[in-house]
């Protein structure tokens, strides 16, 4: 039996869910397990998602996309994770273009958005994090110095996921030294880097082996030339542009966690109902049943917060607190559900063929990236509750 969820019953959302569920039948758990073992890119999945139009969902129709809201987009990603898959790469192609859409010039949008919508151009790399800056983005050291018709980029990014599989990268770099800016949030700029041209001409990519299949890398810049026409928006305003996309991203990530959470709970419930060790199914024991019920209740509550944040976002409201709470609650709920599923499966939770260990590793990421749980709590403490700033 499929679990009841907190989703509003809406014809478009229902149709999207059915469509993604249908598509995901071609990408069962075994597909993701094999990719995970080979640390491979989900090429066929991405092709199918592109052909179905899901990855262009957030691109306005005038640029060849679906023009739907965050609520609908979040349902697409949720269903991928709920079916046992991993939406991360799809999320990247669906959403990284947001900076370009919100702050790019009309010429940039006309050039890039239609081929991104058709899946002919991959914009899946987002170069913000640096080794010595971490969560403190204002401390990044990669520099972009203007020289005539181009900028010269020098520095290093870390955790730039999908750099080897993407044609384009959104890059955040410092254009004015930190000690020369009026406001501490100024002096950073966003560039669209064509990685096909940059590779070997000032840009090198080094994969980082990780505990999940995330195609993540370090990227080094050594006098890379980026044409001035690839600057997005105004020079010096890049931090603001990156921030402006974070609320929508938080809601999408929350939805992926919710998808994971329902997957874990369904798996745990089904296993608990059929596994018999002391003459009755283990699910009859309250030590097994109650944690699953608790995880389900927490997940339903997080799901409500996610839909509240998504609805407000689509209505044009300011949603910083709601988007952050949705992401926080959903990441906590999916991690709780992951632990409960592991415990319910006992030793079999460790066996790859059940996929619990893979999803367990995958869902842990969301308490750390794209923003860690502590930084969300700091945001709520300082900006919503008006408590002292800790940094
Ligand atoms: C698999 C993976 C993929 C990623 N993909 C990308 C990507 O594509 N592009 C990109 O730009 N980045 C990416 N990231 C980076 C990710 O966004 C960062 O890891 C994340 O922002 C945290 O930064 P950090 O790892 O440097 O941790 P740090 O900032 O060093 O933090 C370490 C710990 O200290 C805590 N902490 C730090 N400061 C405070 C504080 N003031 N108060 C309380 N606690 C604090 C944090 O919560 C965390 O638990 C990825 C990371 C991973 C692991």
C-alpha cells in the first residue's frame, strides 16, 4: 500500500507524480545501485527526464521550458527519490540556470536557456565553495581581474559537483579585494564559464572520491580567460545573486529529502511486516513499529512545511524562514527515517541488494550540503528570532 502523504490533491501535481513514477519504472533500484558501484553518471535517466520535459520545468515557456512553479518542480524531484533514485543530477540541470534566469541579460538568456531547456547544453556545475572558506562564502579567494575584453580567473574551488559532465559552470569569484569594498557582501561576481573552452586552457578538474555517487571535484584556475560578456548581472553583486536563489533551492532539496523519507518508511514498513524471527513479524514489536510510526509522523510534518514554503514562494512572498525550516525539517526527517530503516533491516540493511545502505549514505548529505544544519539554525536564531550573531 502506498503511504498517505501531505501533498495537496491538485490535478497538475497528480499528473506530474504519475508521469515521473511511470518514467522511474525504467530506472529501478538496480539501475542506481550499479551507477553507485561504478560511480557513473546517470546518462540514460537524464536523457529520459529531458525528453519528458521535466528538467526544463522551471525555464519559462518563452525560452522553451515548462514554466511551472517551485511546487511542481519539487514534486518531480521528490518522486525520483521516492522511487529509490537520486535526483541530484536532475536537480542540477533543472535549477543551476536560475542565476542566469534571474540576473542574466536578455542576450544571455536567449543564447543559453533554449539549448539548456532542450538538454543540448548542460549547466550542472556550481562553483561557490572553496577549501579555506567553507560555509563562509564571503571569504572565497578565487579572483577575477578585468583585463580589456576578458577577466583573468585564478584560484581554486572544491566540491564542484558534475564539473566533468557539464558544459557550463556558474562561478563565483572576487572582483574587488575584501578590504576595498564598502559593504562586506559586495565585491563578488558571478560568471558563466564555458568549460568546454576552459578545460586545459587555464582550468583543470580533479575528481574527489566520496562516499556517494556525486561526481564531485576540485577545480583549479590558473589565468583562465573568461570573456566580459560572460559576467552575469553587475560586477560586485554576485553574492546577492547567489543568495537570491537559495530559498527555491532549499525547497527543492527539502522535497528530495521528503522523497527519500517516504522511500525509507515504505521499505521499513514492508520489511517489518514480512520478516519473522520470533514467530511473529518484527513489525508487531513496538520497538520496531513505534520508531517507524514516529519517523512517518515527523516526515508528514516536514512535508507540510515544504508545501507551505513552496506555496508562499510561488505566490511571490518572502520565504526565507519557511524555506530554511522546510529544508531543516526535511533533512532531519529523512535522516531519522534512514536510521529507522537501517535498524529495521538489521544485518540486511548492510547488504547492497536492499539499497538501504546506499540511500542511507545519500540522504546524509542533506544535513551538510548545500548548507549545513547548523547554518540554518544560525539563520533562524539571528534573522527570525533576533538573537545575537555568532559569526
Ligand atoms: C557531496 C558534496 C557535493 C557538493 N557540491 C557542491 C557544489 O556543487 N558546489 C559548491 O559550491 N559546493 C558544493 N558542496 C559544498 C557544500 O556546500 C559545503 O560542504 C557546505 O556548504 C559546508 O561547507 P564545508 O564543508 O566547508 O563545512 P564547514 O563550513 O567547514 O563546516 C564544518 C562544520 O562546522 C559547522 N559550522 C561552521 N560554521 C559554523 C557556525 N558559525 N556555527 C555553527 N556551526 C558552524 C558546520 O555546520 C559543519 O557542521 C558539496 C559538498 C558535498 C559534500
